[in-house]
C-alpha cells in the first residue's frame, strides 16, 4: 500500500512517500535528514504521540500535564480518560509525576507547571 | 508626579521581554525594570499547554508553560526587577514611559533605553467581516485557549473553526480532548497558514476535516449560536452559490491571524512597516527612535518562540550597549525590500560596519514548490538557495554574508525573491 506522510520532525514538513506492506516498509523516500528517516519509520509502523492536556483541580486553575514521552497513537483516547480522571493534591511542582504508567504504557504523566494557589504572583 | 530615572525599561514580560532582560543584565546593565500587564510573567506561552517549544534553544521539546518558566527562572535567579499587573499606557518619543497599576497608581519612568516586547493580538471578528447575527458563542481561538487552559471553562460542545492558523489547529485538538466535537476547520485560502506538524497531529489524527478554499457565509442563532453555513470559494475568494454546507454548532472559533500590538510604538514615534505591521528596525533591532528597540511578536509574528528568544537576546544586548554608550553605529548602509514572493522582510535596514552575517526573516507570500530563494544586492543576484517548498505558514530565515555588501559608504539595496 502506498502511503504519504508529512514529517513533523521540524518546520520543514518534508513529504515522505512510502510503500508499506503488512506493517513493514518496502521503500521510502522524501525525507531530507536522518531525523526524518527515524520519524517516518516509526510513524509508518508504530506511531506514537505525546499527550498534553489538563487535570481539573478544585478551587485552582487547571493543571497542565504531559506524558513524559510518546504513547501508542491508538491508546490516546484511553490515556486521556485516565489522565482526566486522575486526582492531584496541591501543591504541585513542575516535573512532578501525577500519574504513573498511564494505561500500562510504561509512560508517566507529569505536571508542566507549578500550582500552589498562586503561580508567580510575586512582584519585584 | 515622581519620575523614576532608570537604565533599561522593558515593556512586556513574555518570552521576548525576558529573553531581552537576561543578556542585558549579563552585559552589566543592572538598572532594569520589566513591566507586565498580566498577573504573571511568561506572556502568551502560559496558555499554550501543548508541546513544540524549545527544540532549537534547549534541544528538547517543552510545553509553553515549561519554556516560559525557564526564562522566568533565569530572570528570578538574576534578581532582575519586574512589576506585574502594570499596564504601560504611553511611551513618548523622548522615551518617557507612563504606566498604571492597582498597587502603584500612575507611574512615570525616564529610561535611557526601552525594549518593546508587547507581543501580538488576534485579529478580531470585526476585522473579518463575517456576516450574520451577533449571537454569543463566537470566540477568537486564542481567547478560547485562555478560557479552557487557564480558567478551566469550556466555551461549547459542537465547534466549527474558521481559519487554519496554528492557534485554530491547536484548539481543534484541545477541544476534542476536552470532549467537544470539532466539525470542521474552514480555510479561505487554498492552503493552511498553520504548521504541517499541527495539521497532522491536531486534525488528521482525529479525522477533523480541513476545508480549504471555503469560508463561513452565514451565522445563525438568536442568543446563542445555532449553526453556520460554509461555502466553497472561487479563485477570486468569493463564495460559489450552490456549494453551501450547513453545520449545527454552538461555537465558532476564529483563527484568522495575529497582528503585532503597536499602539505604544506609534505614540513613541516608531515607524511601522506595512508588511509586518511591526516597527522598522535594523539588524540590531533598533527602531528609528534612538534608544528604542523591538523584538518578538510585536516586531513580526513568529511561529517559533525559539526565534523570538534569539531575536530578543540581540535586542537586549544592543539596548545594554546603548545604555553603556557603546551602541553600534546607525549609519544606513542598506535598505531591505521584499521581492517577488517575499513578504515582510525583517530587518528593513542594515546599518554600521557589517562584520557578521545579517539574519533576514520573512514569510513567503504563497506556496511555492521546488523554488529558489535569491538574494539580490543592487539588483544583482549574490546568493541562491533551493527548497522543495516555501509556505506562508513557515517563516524563512536567510543569512546575508558581509562579503556581499560593499562597504563603500553608500546606501545599497538588498532584496530577496522566490523564483520557480
Ligand atoms: C495560541 C498560540 C500558539 C502558539 N504555538 C506555538 C508553538 O507551538 N510553538 C512555538 O514555538 N511558538 C508558538 N507560539 C508563539 C509563541 O507563543 C510566541 O512566539 C511568543 O509567546 C511570543 O513572545 P512575545 O514575548 O513576543 O509575546 P507574548 O508572549 O505575547 O508576550 C507579550 C507580553 O507583553 C505584555 N504586554 C502587552 N502590552 C502591554 C502593555 N501595554 N503593558 C504591559 N505589558 C504589556 C502582554 O501581557 C504579554 O505578557 C504560539 C502563539 C500563540 C498565540
Ligand atoms: S525530514 Fe528532516 S528536514 Fe524534513 S521535516 Fe523531517 S526532520 Fe525536518
């Protein structure tokens, strides 16, 4: 099967054409750097996405979080549901793990900002 | 009223303002003040919870809040003074800055140098001329982003997005994650102005259709939005009758571009460029007003914050040099003009003795495949670069080497064009 994907490794957005049969790549062209080649191989066989979303915290602004690395693309809905259902106790520090091994992916979910009640409200 | 003398005043505490303050401090300029109208430092990045920031500067992919926090941290470590919740109201051509805040009331500053780092704002609905009723449920995409990501409020459940700029694309995914249904992203032009990566990861991944060469031709609803009509447009960008598609939606997000926020630059007497809507600057980010520098999205709308930080660093260094009395010479040696296919070249002016490559940035006016970028000096092509694609969604950076610019005391013309 012929597949065309856009490399997202950098803003170049190279168009990569490939021939894929039963999950293996027969031929591939269009990438212009090694990172593109790595990306295309993965995207065509085992696509992953890092997730960024919010966890609601009672009485505070929502906590922005991310998966520490990519999770299988097919597992995004399941992971989102688990992340949204997670409970966090404040205060939270940037980089703190708020959910371990989300949906058995082996990937942790970490906070991307501090929430203590006030986020840098100090004045100098 | 008490006037405060100081060395360097920075207007705006977003990535640009902070990235200017840090090298200025490190260059020995210690009498700095950053003024920020929001309650926090960090600028627009605080609401950009997605990742994709920092690959160039930090060699890792960060989310907006994380990227902003790194600069906030560097600012705090240096004890660079800042004042939040403070709105700058006016900058006079003699650099007198008037600001107001609930805590300090009206304040007047007389800095030796000013860095403009006010960022940009979204093109409002009025500027778009969208027809139909004036019901609720219509938001600028960035406003919706702020509501969802910082205030935890969902604007609606069934959504159509007009404009395929990055903020619209990012919001399509964000709203999907929050349980809303995004029916379509509608783009007037035959191409998206958003980054490829965002089209792939925000729309394609979730099966959200991107309707190119389409626009919203009617808006229905009395109090709350009930639906929109979308039509195909011809090459003249006029709707084609008979192509109407009806969407039942309660929310319409507008993502139709950003405009640099330059009201203050105007009062300061800074000349603005028609193509970028930002100040005309030289390669040192110096405006036509002595001691006033500009960087970040107030200068031209960037798509990568890393470029903002890099540009701001130069502005900060130059502002510190100006304060120290070691500013570079501002004698004009070249004027920079947009050629075919090139829009909004920054900088517009090249000044002084050019010893280092001059970084020129612009947006392609259209999509060009297998094209060549040419740099011309006084009408002669001096450098060329081939690329498989140039698109308006992706800013182009090119270097002009000093050897191509005759150092003969005359003012030369530099231009760039894209040829197919
Ligand atoms: C929705 C969205 C998505 C984006 N996505 C990406 C992305 O994926 N990757 C990427 O690299 N970049 C992205 N960007 C771009 C990035 O956010 C900007 O490049 C960056 O924030 C620009 O920094 P800045 O400091 O110039 O402007 P801002 O961040 O806008 O900061 C300007 C600051 O000045 C303050 N200010 C303005 N006027 C006044 C005044 N009169 N008085 C006092 N303070 C004032 C504002 O409150 C603000 O804090 C995105 C931008 C937006 C809007
Ligand atoms: S192939 Fe390389 S240059 Fe092209 S988009 Fe991917 S990472 Fe960028």
